[in-house]
C-alpha cells in the first residue's frame, strides 16, 4: 500500500488521550525489553484503526 501524507487538527483532549496511549505503549515495551515505538507509528496505528474516545462524546 502506498503511503500518503495527511494533515490533521486535534483538540487538547484528544491530544492528551493520544499522549497517554503512547506513554502506555512505551511503558509496556520498556517492561518487556522491546524497542520503544516511534510516535509516528502510533499515529499511523490510530489512523488505521480509527480513534474513538467515549469520554469525548457530548451528552445532552
């Protein structure tokens, strides 16, 4: 599959959620003695799988 460059804009809540997700991935990798994942790979993973955060859903 060819790679395509994209640009996204995220708000502070989503940015914090992504940062926490990345920190958890780094923690698990460090505990297992594996290579630390690149942040760009984390963004690719999020884009491929889609990103849903129940905490960001507005309730009326």
